[in-house]
C-alpha cells in the first residue's frame, strides 16, 4: 500500500518535471535573442533525457508491480 503511494507520487513528479522543462524550453525558444541561443537547445536536450528516464521508470514500475 505505501509502495503504491510512493510509486504514484514518483510517477507524477517525473511527469511534472518533464512538463516544466518543456514549458521552460518553449518559453526560451519564443523569447528569442541571447537567452534563446544560450538555453533553448540545452533545455530541449534535458527534456529528451528526462522523458527517457520517465518512460524507463514508468515501464519498470508497470513490469515489476503488475498484479
């Protein structure tokens, strides 16, 4: 029971982090200028990495905790 709650919290927080990085990346992309040149590509690379980690974690959770 407690492990289910922890997994749900971890899953939701992983997805929220990906969403926040996505929004920050899009914001810097549309802002343009020096900020866009400096941070936009790095934020999108970070988003891809976080998406990969979130997908691996969610698939792992589904595999190990299926009933």
